[in-house]
C-alpha cells in the first residue's frame, strides 16, 4: 500500500480509489494491526440460520469505518450538523438513525454511572 501512496503523497494530492480497493487496504491494515481474532456473524436467509466465522479484519469495510466515525463523533459531543456534513450525508432522515443510537448509548452510560456511584455508597459487608 505504501508503494502506491508515496509517489502521490510527494505530489501532495490524494489518490482516487475505488470502494473495493479502499476496502482491500482497510482489511490489510486491520490484519497488520492484529485484528485477527475469529469472529462469527449470524444472518438468516429464508428460514435458514447462517453463521460466517472469519478473522475480524475481514469484516472491515469503508462503510463500517464511516459508521464508526459518525457514532464516535456524535458520542464525543460533535454537533450533528458538522458530522452530517463531514460524512457526506445530505438527507437528514438517513442520518437520524445515528443520532438515535448515540442518544441510547448516552442514556445507558448515564444509568450505568448512576448505578456505579450508588454501589460505591453501599456499606461493604466484611466476612
């Protein structure tokens, strides 16, 4: 991959890659950083349950990277309008599902933190 990018970086412009080639590079990077734990993905086709088991890096795609960027950015407090624009979404209805996911995660974190603080206040029973 570096052999391909170095001449381009020297010219200070980024190459235009197909989605498939980008996915190949993302998978290659995932393998290089050690995302090789076997992971199973279960789907259904008709009434049949299908289990696909592969190393984690084989599941990495540009789509997954984009979704992860959006979710982490929203959870980190970045304004939704900014994330929407940076990620290339033009339709708010399509983008709205990420906001719902982020709100759910934030609510879960709030509840878990509250329960954790409550547990810390409980007297410890010694044996």
